[in-house]
């Protein structure tokens, strides 16, 4: 008789255990044994059993299990199963990390990562059957023509169970949304449909004390230094670029020779920067509760001072057009209310660029394409599947929730912001057309925008350091399985996965600088670094700060209710207040910014996922080094932030979620 010691670990999530009975089989290279073992798994427990088998099964290849039920199919969340065979044989690990339902037999392969191999190999047969089944479960859908494909689900209830929020996450997320709405309705119902009369009225809804940075924004939002700072280190550091010439759309009428000379001087010194919102030009706006909303397409020219401050020099709110061949230019020397209103228009435009282009499209939708392609094309045995799975957690559900409530027809966006459904879909299409491979990779994007070497550009510094750390992690994993470039090019699963991302999910992305295929380890490492960076650090950089910069509504208004001004002399407080969001819009902006940027109750910091998809020792060593590198970088950030008036923490590793979950 041969002794086998089996340990079965059940997840810690609410309802992870099951009242149903589970039976196990061991499958080895020399035979298969049905165990006289029927367990009833309990939440959060690891149960251990010892069973004797008549023959030595040889190296274990699979554990098979079946969950029986009579009246109720009580789903079981199995973390993993480990088996210690006879003699000094190494313990075999069988990762699961999924819900077990129904009464079908589920085969869990031993967790050593394997590339696709001989068609007669037992693992190859398993992976082919597995992918065929997954492609029926994870199907593509077109949410809107001309945009990235999404998971086929019209509601979260239609999603595969294994990508759904676990119960506590679901309860916490629903609670956070409801408590914000209750606060609006209960506390302020008597004023909710009106308009503000003066800027101080926004204090009624500003939640002082919830964020140190939000309080500073509240106090200093009128200042040019804070206005410029946001382009470098605010919630949207993605638009600013160093000028290489004066923009052709900037119209300097006669009498502004002094301004032209100042701009030319800064240009020659390399200290002239611009933020161009031309992509917003001509987008249709909506009507909210009978009131027309408006949008501008500003151009902002800024100068970098020797002390590192970025200051606006001129704002042009609209591009030249036949009806407005010489747009009005707004200057810091203008009447204070006119200059403040011009900056509010810029911040409103930045709101849409941030929320739709850089947050929704460049992180959420890109990450969903990666997640769905991974489930459709890569076997659980594949090393890239094991590498990426922790970075796809919850992404399909949070995106489905957004499409069915936030940006759905008649959803929150349609009710509160100036770009209605037609407008924001057009913006997303324009943005996808401009989204290149280089724009998703900080070393290229920041170089293309001329932002390297700016001392107080904290996003720039942190993004480059995190890219380097993630790249080192990926470069430690890939050579363990790809011993040469030919192994990359010959990997059929990998090539199918890459094509599904670029050709299908991202709508022929090869036309926008993505390689046609992956032909080398260098190419593979670069692409994987982009995937992980997008799902972790980049999302953190543009998600965490929403409450900080949006809670004080005048700093970044979500909608404007009067047309952009064409003169400066007539701007009054009534003009400013009539332009800013009304009370209803302001409440939703503040509440939504809190819901979306709050730290999640089950937040998993980058690189600290509990799932152990790799059973090989090599990847575990590389992951430990990744964690050490992130810890060292965290200490660098903390030391730097102690010297800063406005600490920059959005890319602090302990604050970065391991996947896109909100």
C-alpha cells in the first residue's frame, strides 16, 4: 500500500464552504485512484486526510473532483489541493481558485507551468478541452461600434461566476453607492433641484477632513500654481506636453506682440508647455432637466519656472472657426473672475479627457480586453496565464457595472454631465484612434511628450520607476519558460492570445503601432510589462485622486451650463455661478468621486495576491524579489513626500491595487 496525504484548502470568502459532498480522484503517470474520501468543505479551512492506494501512481498529473448535490447546488470555492506522495517525492500542488458548481467532474492539473506541446500529451489534451469550454463561457460582445470589444454580458448576473465580485466585496460596493445617495436625499432634499448663488455655497456639500489634499484644493483652487500643478501631478497627468513650436491653432491678434515674444522666449529655453483639448471640438452636448449643457475645446500654454512651478500664460477656449476666426484669449492679467472662469472651463475639459479617455478607455477597457483574451486563449497551465490572472481580478464586473449604470443610456453620466451618450461615445472613438502602443508605455509616452527630466514631475518619476520594477519582474519570469526567441514565435497559445488582444479586442491595433505578432522575448516582456502596468500602477495614478481633485466641485466641474465666454469684461459672479454645475450635479460629482476612489475593503496591494498559480520554485523567487523592489521604492516615496508641501502618493506601491476593481 502507498500512502498519500491530501490537503484541501477552501476560500475565505463569505459562503466559500459548501454543504454538498465532494469526492476526489488522484491521477498519476502510472494510474488513477478513486479515493474513499467525501468531504464537506468549510470556509477558510484547510482539511488534511491520509489515504492508502494499492499502487504507486507515479508523478501526479491531475486531481479530479466532483461535488454531489441532491436538492441544492451549494457552490464551493476551492483555493487549492496539495498532495504528498509516498517516499521522498515532492509535494504536488493543484491550484484552483474558482467556484465549483454542478456535478460534473473537474480536473485540476498539477501547477507546474507548461507551454503548449505534443498533441498526444495528456496535458495538451486537457488544455485543448479547457480552452474550448472557456471560449463558450467568455464571449466577445460589441458594446458600441468602433470601441474595444467587451465581455458578453448585459448585466452582472450574466457574467461567469468566477469573475464576479465575492459577496463581501459586492455588499461593500453596493453600500458605498447607496450611502452617498442617501446622504444627498436625506440631508439636502430641500435644495437639491436649485442652483448655487455664490462659491461659498459649495461648502454645503464639501466633506472637509476626509482628505488632506482635498482640503488644500478647497483652500487654494483659485491659484495659478495649483492649476498648473494638476497637469503634472493631478488626477490627469496624461495631457501635458513640452512645446516644440507655437501651436498653429493659437491665434495671437495684433496688439499681443509682447505675449508672442514671451512665448517665443520660453519656447527657445525649452520651458514652454501646452495642454491641447482640440479632440473635444464639435462634440454634441446634452440637455439636463430642460437645461442645455456646453463644452469647450481649450488650448493652454504654460511655462515652467526655475523653481519647478508650472504657470499658465494664456488660455484659448475654442479653436479658430469660420464663425470665430479670432477666439478670445484669456490671460492672468485679465479681470480675476474672467481668468477664473477660463480656468474652470479648462478644468471641465480635463474632466472629460481624464474620465473617458485616460481612465475608462486606456485602463478599464484595455484591461478588460486583456482579461477576456487571457480567459479565451491561455490554458491554466500556461505561464502567462499564471502571471496575469491576479491582475484581472474583478475587472469584468466593474466594467459591466459601469456600462449598465454609469455610462449607460439614461445612466448617471446622462443625468449629470454635459457630454451625453452621443458625445462621450464620439470622444471614446476619437481617443481610440489616437491610442498607440507607445502611448500606453511610459518610457515612450513621456519621452514623446517631452516630460523627462522635470524635477517636480512626480507622476513622471514614479511611473518610470514602477515600469522599470515591473519590467524586471517580467524579465525574471519569461526566461524561465522561453529559452529563446523561437520558443516565443512558436507558442501557438501565446500568439492567439496576442492576436485576440490587438486584432479583435483593440480593433486592429497593429495600425496604431502594436507589433503584428510577438517574435522575441524582448517583445514579449515589453508587452507584458505594459499589460501589468496598465492594470496596476497606471490605473492607480488616475483613479485614486478623483476625490482629492473633484470633491471641491469648482476646481473640476463635471458640466458647464452656459456657453464659453467670448469676452472678458462682462464676466460677473452670476456668469461664473450660472456656468458651474447646479446642486444636483454637484452632489453626484462629489459622491461619485468618493465611491470610485475610496480604498476598497478587500484591496489587494500590487504583488501581494494570495493566489499561488505557479507551483514552480523559480517564479516564487522572482515574485519575492518583485515585492522587495516595491518595498524599497515605497520607502523612497515616503522619504520624498516628507519634503513636499503636496505629497504625491498615487503610485505608492502599498496603495496600488493589484487589478482594476473600481
